[in-house]
C-alpha cells in the first residue's frame, strides 16, 4: 500500500511525515494549509475502518477529547473523514507538540531528578483530573502517552481506549485494555474502572520516572498483569535511596490494591505531590530540569514554601530576606487569628472526608500521652496539632536506634463532652509510623492501652502523609480519642504529626 505522505486531507491538511503508529491508527505530522501551522493527524487504518465498533471508538475519541480544554492535555482541533463516503477513513487533528514522549525522556536520562519526576506527576494528574470530572477515564496512562513540549510541560494524549460513562457498551465486560506494565489490578481482572484506575497507572509512571524502569517484569503480558494484581510494587527507596519517605508514601498510596486505600481522586494526589515538591526544593535549595515549569503554577499554599532560586547578587538576597520576613509575619498573624477563633471547621479537609461533619475542637484539646515511665512527649508542641498550619508539628521524643523500646506513646484529643466520631484524619511529614486509635468515655485513663481504653481502629495502621482512619464507635459517644504510636517511621528517630482532625 502506498504511503499517504504528501496526501491532502479534505483539501486542507497535508501529511508531511509519519511520527507514530499503533494497531488502530497512524499519526502524522501535517500542515494546515488554511491557518498555515503544523498539526498532528491521527489517521485510522483503512483495513479496520470497516469495523463498525472500531470506527465508532475512533469517532468517540474525537468527541471525548474535544470536551477537554486543558494545558496538560493535547487538544483536538478538528476531525473529519476522507475517501469513499460508504467506507470513509476517519481522522482526528490535534495540536502538534514539538518535543519527545516522557518514555523517550526516561530512556534518554535513565531516570529523572526527583523534583522533575514529581513535577511531571503533578501535571499529568492535573490533566487526568479534568478528564475525570467529565466522566472520562483514560485507561492507558503510560509515559508513551505523555508528550513533553519545548517548554518542558507534560501533555496527556491518546484517549483512544478511554471509558466514557455516558457512552458505555463499546468495550465488552471482562476485556483487558491498556498496557500491562502500568495496568491497575481491577483493569487487569477485567473489572469496572474509574479515575482511581488512572491514578494507579500514574503511580507506576512516577515509579518509573524515579527509578528508570517499570516495577514488574515477566515472561509475557499476562504474567506482568498478574503481578499488578498480586504483588506490591518494589520499595522505591530501595531502588533509589534518596527518595524521601513522604514521596515513597505517595507512590504506595497511588498504587494501593485496595481502592479504599488508594487516592480517591486526582486532587488528593496532587495535594500530596505539591507538598513533596515544596519539601524537595526546600531541601535542595533549588529546582533543576523542567520542574521549574510546574513551580511557577503551584498554588500559593505550596509555592510559599518553595525557596526562590539562589542568586549571586546582593540585591536578590536582600529581596529574598524581605519576602521571608513578610511571610513569617503573615504566618504569625494567621496563627494568632486561629488562636482567637478556635479551629472550627477547616477549609483544607481532605477529599476523602467529604460528606462528614468536622468536630469542633478547642485550641487546647490536644495533649501528649506518655504513661510508660516517660516524662512527656513534647507537651509544649501539642497546640500545633490543631492550628490548621501544616508547617507546624508535634513530635515524639527522639529515640536512639529508631526504636521506641516501650509499648507506645501518643497524643489525645479531648472532644468534651463527647462525640460519636466516625473518622480521624492525620497529616504527617514523617509517614510510615504505625499507630492505632483508642477511646475512653469520660475520665482520661492514666494507663496504656488496652487498660481502660477501647480500640476503634484496626490493630495496626501504617500512617501515610494524609491518612484517613475509619472509627468503629458504633454510634457511642466518647470524650477522649488517643492516637497510640507503636512503631516509628523507617529510618527515623521520631514520629511527627502536623494536624489531627475528627469527623462525625
């Protein structure tokens, strides 16, 4: 069959060069002779254009992506059909992204910098979040389907097998679609997919950006898919030791097999990634690679923690000092305002707590709890647990060798006169410690659990950076809620908590 390069589609689009090929279509760099600009055209293979299901799926992609207008999604410009009206060959016209795929970038570099990896994950998640809001699940998130433009921005492309809730029926139940290196467990089993399925795949992409390779290898695609179903991802910190515990926790949560543990939506994952990126740049003092593109668009809550790039001039250093002093004054003012008003309902409640009512707690409702031969666990820091500021923290004492050497320590929330709480939220900059939640009806017990305490959580919960723990209070009201820490985070001598929340 002769190459269509040089063909003029609809007397407007000239096909100049083939730039990609798949089982269903070929992508060409083309020239729009009307607007005189380069575009990309996806042309369906003529030999399968007669298949009504494949034809409709191709048309559906054009309709789906045309709904999405976002800087991190490759936009649809036009669509049409060429040739015999009875057996047309459809095509889709996209914006042309001059650059490389994220897969090419990973192969070329052998793995990206940590800041750059997190930055791209944020941009991809932003694009996917917009698609999910329109009830569109990509189902084939992988670095081959992410283009990096000349400015270093990531753009999600190829919604060819996207699932659209309003247009069900084109994909038979039980059929596995997607690339098995990145496939979610539920998709590998042919089960229903959702936006959480895309977030699992994004978690695998983030793993690959950090380590330079996919997590699982196998003799065939089925073997790899079953590893996604049955096995946890390898420890990213083992593959790349400089990855922080907070970033490792993001990878773990994004790729959790249990949907209840996985990020509920893209916004929740973006929030954690932005915190990680802010911490990473604060640690290194600068940003390298294309991560600078993302930093310019970080929301103020994250951006204010990211230091400006160091400059050699005295003028720039003085300007930075002024900004730091102004920011410190603003934080002190906000903290004073919170102290006067009490904590009340917070605007930064995690998405997983929507539908529940925040429990109003007084500013002094938190206290340390160290009943086993100790002299307290930083009681002067407990007000940080309820001040609504993530950058302030309470910490356990520092323990040699990273071992508590006793049954536990913790903090207590006094919800006087009592409340039947249904969930407890924890935010921590040191994820990975283990804890359980206990309650007492009236008097605060002076002994360690179990004693006069009742456990209302799982026996052991590994605490993530933004953890939401369901409480089994059975509708009973309790005054005291104890976060009982029994194991420190791996590699840490203490556990820190920045915020605690109760919901009913």
